[in-house]
């Protein structure tokens, strides 16, 4: 879980700074520009439209499955933009782990009439 201290400067924008659950900011990880912006928020220079508030965000991370290729090697099922993944040997698999021909071997068939 991550927390951020937010200063809204308009209805659709503002500043957000990483913080702990209580809104305490650790300046040691900030760049000089971030420190400058944070100080401007503290001083009221940026004109926040409401009081600063802390928000939290939960996130999860998916780890690709490990599959075993017909060649015997294991590889990550990192699906590309076309829904395919490849073993190191070049063998192609779909997102369900089924062995298929590589896209380069597919016939391109376009029919104008349905």
C-alpha cells in the first residue's frame, strides 16, 4: 500500500507527494524540484482549493506463469500485444499455453464480404 499527501490546486490537478499513513513526508528522497514544490505547497503559494489530504492506493502485481516448452526448457508466459508468447527456442504459444504456429507463418486472409 502506498500513501500520498495531496494538494489540489484545481478541480482536475495539483501536487502529490509520497508520505506515510499519517501524512509525514520524507524529503531525503525528493529531488530539488520536488522539495521546492513541496515547500511552495506548505507556504500556500500554489493556492490549494481545499485542505491537504492523505490518500492511499493498493496495488497488486501479476507474475507471469512459467511454462514448459516442447523443447524441455521453461519460459515465462510473457504475452505480447498479439496474445502470443515465445520460448527461447522460438516455439510459439497462445495465452492458454497451447502450442501454435508463429504469427509469421499465418496466412493473412481478408474478406470484404461477410
